[in-house]
């Protein structure tokens, strides 16, 4: 009598209460084959963890996201995901319509305003009692204001939408009624906003914001009004949630190493590579990658993936592949050869990567400049982490800065300190303090 085969394990795997991905990710990159798992939505799938094979899935048209008929791995409906679950030619048209708004040049144009925003946020943090929660008092308002500004939303409206966005970015922790209500709230708000932007444009006073530019776009790739509304809601959610959580993770990883913190203050040029290593070494997405379906038989390494099979490419695992990264388990903030794929690869490479990188660098630089003695107020093992959410990160990050001298007049990036007047956290920007 033979033993019954083991049941495939459930996926997603549990993450540790730290920036690291599950230990199983690194183990898989050294093992042959593609392990089978059962996804939280009940679908059977193969996990793809090795760097070359993950890149292949993300760039090969024979793997389709749109053909996966199961529910997404979080509470966002497929209809609310303009780019993430579509394939060419629909994906190509939509991406072409918005790509011009997300270039590196566009990101650089926002840099002065973002520096002012981050500097004023850091100054405001200093006025609070210690310890202060860096997540709710700095990383969230910084990222949320940046996303709202890009979309032309009043900041107060963005704050009011946060509960609905949290529900839509959850997985397995909210009822179907809560999810439906959150979708309805976001859809209703952005549908109304699009209608107002169209009315303003028709009256000869178009707003200077991303949604209006998309609404007034021309050519075959132009988005429909419904697509603009969906894209706006998605950008607000992804833009603020991912950046705020990743920035909090970066701060945690830097502050737990006083020598690294001091070096980043003294050597501004070391900040960008250190943040790239944060992106490689940490795991931001709690549910792994997006499910793909093989449209025909496709060979991945030594495995022939049959047509119709579901595969899940894991970028956080690929970033631990020892065949690509020297000592992948080691956090090396000076790592020079770092071709990580934290932002994805191929046609679904994150549109917001230039802006995300800029916000991480600007936010971290502002904190290092304002607080010569910024440190964790609790041991890192006591930091509470998000649960039941698509995006991972510290739920709160208590920090202190007492016992310090005043900061220097210039930021680590060599930018002059921003005067308190015109502070983006003040009511003259059209909203109350968060």
C-alpha cells in the first residue's frame, strides 16, 4: 500500500513580523521544479520563484493575467484593476494612454514640491509628543498628499476615502458586504469627480491635474470616462498605500542600524543604493504575485507548464535567488550589482516606479535632515505589522528624537532647508492637518 500524496500547502505563506519574505521563498529558488499550492481563492497553482523564470512569466505573452477567472488575491474586483489584470491589446492601449504621466522626467518635475512636503511633514512630526507614530504621523500623510495632489483631489477627500481603500486592499479579512460597499464608495466618488472635471473643461476652465489630462487625451489609446475613474481610484490606493508602507519599512531597516543611519546622513549619495537594497531585501506584497494562466504549453526551466495551468510569479522570491545576487540573505546597503525586480518586469512593470523611488528617497532624506537622533522607541521585535492586507508594512512605528542637537540647515541631498511658510501640512493648502 502506497502513501497518499501530500496535499498541496495553502498559499500565501505566512510572513514573519519583519520586512523579510517567508523563509520558504529562498528555499524554493534552490530546489528543482515548481511547487504546487492552493491559493486562498481555492485555485490550484504552481509557484515560480527563480529569477529567470519569474522574469519569463512576466514578459511572455503566452502567460495571461486576464485568463485567470478566479477572484483576485485581494478584495479589489477585476473591474477595478485597469492595468493589473488585463492583457494586450486592452492593456497596451490603457498603458499607452497613461504612460506619459509616469516618466522619470515627470517625477523629477515634482521633486521640489515633494521635498517641501516631506520637510514640512518632518517639522510637524517634531511638534508631537514622544514617542510618535511615524506611520500615521509621517509616512501615510506624506504619500497620501502626494497621490491626492497628482490626481487633483482635496486632501480631506482622500482622508475620507482611506477606510474604503483599506477594505479594497484587504484579503480574507472583510465581509462581502463590506467589500461591495467600499467598491461602491470609491466608484461613486471618482465617477462624480470625473463628471466635475468634464464640466469644468467644457466650461473652458480645465483643471491642471492627471485626471483632466487623461479625459482630454486624443488618439486611439484615449481612455473612456469609466476607465479614467477606475484608474484614478486605483492610483490613489496603490500610490499611497504601497509607498507609505515601503517607506515605513525602509525607516525601520535604517534606524535599527545606527552606523548605517550615520553614514546615510554623512554621505547623501549612499541613500539611493541603500533604498534599492531595501526594495530587494524586503517583501511588500503579502499575497505573492498576480496569477497567470499558460495559454499554451510553455517550458519554464526544467518544467513543461501545460496550457491552462495557473502560475504565480514571486518577485520577492526572485530577489533572493543566489544565482543572481551574491549572499542574497545579507542586507547590503552598498550593494552595487542589484538588478532586483521589486517593481516587476515586462509589460506589467510598475508605472509608478520613478515616483515611488523619488518619494522613498525624499521622505527618508527629510527625516535624516530634521532629526539627528531619530531612533526606534521600541525594539523592532515589538513593532506591530499589518495583517489581512495586500500590502505589508509596520502598522505603527514608534520613534523618538530626544537628546539631539538641532538639524543642519541643508538636507542630505544638498537642498536648502524649506521655510515654514507655505507648509503643505497647513490649512492654506486646502485641508486641515491629518
